[in-house]
């Protein structure tokens, strides 16, 4: 089974870091915006209150000396006096009374006074202020109507005189810009710290996850004794404990299955071995009876022939079981010899009387030559051809080719073919494609033995169906053994088969 490499390092880690970064960005932006807004409001409010208070105090101190009906010279005197008092602050003043107005300095047009501010001053008796942006600069504009107290000294009445103050706010604007710069500079270290914390957290979270991934891959490779170290009491620790419990239960179940499989194989091997002695005796007896069957009456002769056929079939089954047991125990080895594959195939067909029943497409004698086990190649060819003769339909064709260091043996027939549902299981032991053939000459082990012999050579075998109908079996054998071939790997729990003859 091919395992995919883990994607946690670039997946979950990236998501954790991205999540922390998003949270940090949102937090920094939210904190920065709130801090900026509060600081800006505080700075401007403080500046505004100070300006309005100073302006009101200056006017209140001079208002008693103002004439009730001022003319233009009076207005000029008022704004000049206020400008002189606040000469260090670069304040600009405007005085209006009815249709008259006076400013300090002939060049000032007071474009920053908005109509809304003028209307508000006319309708209210208290100071009115407004922050205005004009020509890219910020100003605080204050309008203060001059009033006089009534006889009750509780209310006041407007005199018609209105004083305006325009204060540039460069320093406040510079302070706000410096605040923005400070927030921007503080955001980058905060993001860097958030990413660092995210990496540390991701490392702590991913360490047990990666350990779990490694343990899972080890178990998939067959190391069922793999366990995880459990520390802590969080969800990851609980996951590790669950994994350990699952691994322990799986190891116990697999061990029990292996013990049962080993006992079954040992039983099959022992039974097969013990049957060889009585079968040898029965075969000898049936051979004698076969020679005398022609002298017996019809009923007795048929019974003798039936016993002989079933004895031969049982003997073949026992030999197949012994062969399978050798593969399971790892006792099967190659007796490699360099032979002419084409001549070997001819001998296999001739020894079984199939030359006239099988159409062959073989190269000239002497090619190809391969370093193989002649006995096992004979078994492979005999099983495939015998299977085609029994379950296919003529003509049965055997083709041998060689290319690229491989010998390819193809056996085809013109029968009904192999059902698609049976193709994946065709080389399994005791598997029969047709359920109607539960009782037949075939033992169900021939193709399994064929596959084991091919794998022992380091080759490949596959089954399929021809486009025009019929089954196709293809065997690929290396002309020279590849490293690591020549001995069948022992199945876990399998016992060595006893090789002594009965």
C-alpha cells in the first residue's frame, strides 16, 4: 500500500498561523482605531475648551468698555485690542455689528466662516464653535455674541455685537499625525509577535498530531506494537490514549488471527503429509486394478475406474496442498538452470499429450534462453494450458515472445471468458469462477500455485478477456533472476513443511 506524505506541516500549521494573524490584525486595527479616535477627540476637545475659555475671558474683561452702538472705528479698536492681547498665539479676529465689520489685518477675508456658523451665532446667546478644513488646513472657528445682563441678572440680551475668532490647528494636526504614525509602528511588532506566538502554538499542537501520523504509518507498515507517549489531559492526550487502546486491541486481534491462520496452515500441511503414505498405497492398488479392469464385469469395471480417477484426483490435491504449504513456510526455492524456453514449452505439451490440441506460436529453437527453474516453469505452463482446455473452448493458443529482458507467455482460448466480478479473485486459493463447478477435476489451487511460482521468479502474471471473447492469461518472466528473488518469503506464523517422502 502506498502512503501519501503528511500534509499537516503546510496545512494545519498554515491555518493556525493565518488564524492568529487575522485575529492579531483585527485586534490591532480595532485597538488602533479606538485609541486614535479617543486620543484625537481628547486632544481636540482640550484645545477647543482652552481656546473658547480664553476667548470668552478676554471678551468678558473688555465688554463693559464697549460702546452700546459701536461704529467702524470702535470695531477696529476692539479687534486690534484682542489681537494685541493674544499676539503670541497667531489668532485672527473679526467683529461685526449690523452691516459693519472689522478685521485685524486688511488681507483677511475670513472664508472659513460658514453660513451655518453665522446662523447659529444669530440665534444663540452663547459661544458657538466649529472645526473647519480650508485649503488643506484645519481651523477652529469660534463665534461669540456680546450680551448685556438684564435687571434680574439672570438672563442676558444680545447687543448685536458679534466677535469671531479663527485659530489655526497645525500643532493639533501634527499631534494627530504623530499618533497615527505611532499606531502604525506599533502594529508591525504586534503582528510579528502574533505570528511568533502562532508558530509556537502550532508547534505545540502539531507535535502530537505528527507523532500520531508517524505512529499510524508504522502500524500500516506492520509494526502493531507502536504506541504513543501520553502526557497531559487535553483533547490531544485523550486522542493519544484512544489510539493506544485501539492499537492494543488491533494487535491482539491480528495476533489471534495469525495464530488461527498458522494453525490452519499447519493442519493442512500435516494432513497433506499424512495422506501421502496411504495415497501412495491406494495409487499402487488402483494401478493394479486398472490393469485388470478389462477382465471384470461392466459394473465392477466402472467402479474400479471411478476409484482410480478419484484416487488420482486426491493425489493431485495433496500434492497441490503440499506445494502451497511450502510457499507459505518460505521453503520454496528456485533450482535455476539456463534452458531453452521454447523447447521447455514443447516438452510440457508433449508430455501431457496436448500438442495436437494446442496451437503454438514459438520462436526458433535456442531462443529465448532464460535462467529459470525448469520444473516450476513446467508447472506454470501446464496449469495455464490445462485451465484453458478444461474451462475454455478451442482453439487454445500458446504464444512465447521475448523483449527487453523479459519472456512473455500468453495462453488464450475462445471460450466464454472470465466474468468481470471474478477477475480480481482468479488467482486466489480454492476460488472457482463458476459456482456450478463446485465438484470438478480442478482443485482450485492450480492458478494460485501458478501465481506463486511466477512471483518466485520475480515475474508477473495477469488474467483478462480478449476483445473477441475468451480468456487471456499472460506471464512475464525475467530472462535473468533479479535481486531479491529465488526464495519465497515465509508467511508470518507459518511452519516449515516436512519434506521427507512417505
